[in-house]
């Protein structure tokens, strides 16, 4: 595979159209209308963004800020409660919820008593199903026994634990010191309290990260027997996240070494016994994610690959994005702007995009490619009642990838060759009518 292909900067395609194409023509009034139009029998997913950490990881590209006291977190939760009330007022009381996810930042900064109260508030507004997945992103550093107990008491049944890399030199280079004993302790305490479903998040392409160090990180992580692992490629975008300039760019592996790390991680994880799920996730064969992938029922959203089939995901909190049948909405990113918006009008929508019929068509193509590495264009076009000629220009754009052996086209069916799956985002980009390759705003393809 040619290095210049993998050096291309393309979206991660957790949505389509992607977030850079959202605009301020979608405001709180549009968002309220869209939420209010949801049928009463449509299941919902809820995402809550907690934009605070107690230290800054230099590799991080999330919307978060470092706080040294609990007061900003407490104040933020007051605003989040108001937004939750405003959303709940727009849908029928007791609307069914099948997925809840707390992300950040570090949701485990929430005080135990506040987390319990907030979880109870959610259940007061919505009919959280008995089999709903309730997931929380965990920073093992400073994770107290009281917080673990509060998560379990609140019904949390999946924890996603950030590890990134286990080597001290790599941890120092990204300002995230986390001894493996700390991670192990968190895993043991979560399981002891009944939070049995565990994910571990790793990153490749980090400064001073070698194949040997990455493979050791994978072995240390799999010894903890997680149900799922995700291994993401580090996106070095200091023009977008200024603190990433603190990372020595000369210590970062180049495109070819990143590809070697990607391939080595996949090989090792499969050898250990994990099934590859999409581009960057792995799961035990009996895990619901692996079962969904084998059945062609895998989905992709802002949290990555998921079994969540709910037609509507409502994001709450600063910067949170909602995926609704009519389109996407995003809250104000900065916490002061978010707070002011909620206090003045209940919802904090700052921008978004309405979906056209063609957007929905292309979103389906891109999601199936990202999840299944294959798609039948004629089938998708037929289901939408349009001619498959709509994809003629896209197929022409794919010809260089066909010549390189990345993708195989048989009639209207596309499949990404197994050995070329690292380039699937480049295949998806051929169907992205919004993408401007010259803007250089996205991460490397590998």
C-alpha cells in the first residue's frame, strides 16, 4: 500500500456529514422542534458530556478543561440538570431509553452522591429499560472506592477504562502517568462491585512508542481480561488543540511506523483471541459487539462502534452532539456559553445540519463500509427509491484505490480487501460530497 494514501487526512466518519460542516443555521428552536417530533415509541439514547479533568493529557483532542476544585463540576451539574429537564419536557413522559453514556473529560470526577442523584433524575424523566446499557468512561487515576460503589448503585453496567500506553517513557511524553497497578486495581474493584462489562482504550502512534512497547501494552491490557478493546490512532492536530504542541513532534512515529503498529496490534489481538470489530475495536467472541458485527448489525456513532440501534441519540452538556432523524445538532462548546444558553432558553444548541435524502443515502453507504468493509450500492439505492447512477462519480473516484488493490468492485458491490482495511476511511471519502481535501483539518488515514 502506498504511503501517500495513508498520509491522507480524512474524517473518522463517526457521523455524516461530519462535524466541520455543521453551521449556526441550526439553533435551539430547530433542535426543540426536531426533538418534539420524535414518535413516542422511538427508543432514545442519551449522552452526557462532562468536560472536566484534574490534569491535562497532552494527546487528548476532547473538549475538556482542567479544574483544581469541585466547585466548577458542581455548578456544571446544576446546568446539566436544567438542560435535561428541558429535553424531557419535549418528549412524552417516560419515553423509553435503551442506552446511556457518560463521556468526557473524566465523568468519574463527579462526586459519588451527585452521580447517584443524577442517575435517579434520569430515571425520573425517562423509562430506562431494564436491559439498557449504562456506560461510563473511567480515569483509573484517583478512582475512589466510593465512586465505584456509586457507579454500581446507579446501574452502570459498562466501564470504558483509558490506558493509552503502559510504558513510562510514553506516559511521560503525553503527560499521563498511570502505573499498570492503578489500572488493575480499578478493574478489580469495578468487577467486585458488579460492573462486569469492561472496555480498555489504547492509542498507537504516540511519541516514543515502539512496536515492542505497544505489544507489551496490549499484553498487559489483555491480562486484565476486558470484554472489549479499542486501539485508536493518535491524531496530532496542534492547530486544533494547542496543548498538543507540548508533544515533541520529532518523537512521533511516521506513517510507515504507524502502519506497522496498526498491523502488529491487530495481529497480536487476534492471536490472543479477540475478534476485530470494524476499524479499531476488538471484542471477545461472545460479546454483544462481536455478535452484532457477525450479524451485520453493527453501528457507528460519536462513541465509536456500538450495538445501539436507537434512531435518536440526544447529547447533553457542553459540546455534546445529538443525532436525530432530521439531522445533527451540537451544543455550545465552551462551558460559559453552554451555561448561558441553558439558563436563557433551556437548550444549548449552537449549530448543526439538516439531513437531505442524499445525505441519508451516503451516510448509510459510509456506515456500512466502516462497519462491514463492504456495501451493495444497488441495494441501498433501491431501498431509497433512486437510481444507482447517483454513485457513478464516486465509483470513478475509487478507481485509483482499485488499481492499488485496496478495494474490489463487482458490479455495484464494493468490498475492502482484508489486508487493506486500514484504508477504509479513504474508501469512505470517495462518497463524501462535503470533503475538501485541501483543508487539512482531519487526522491521518492510519
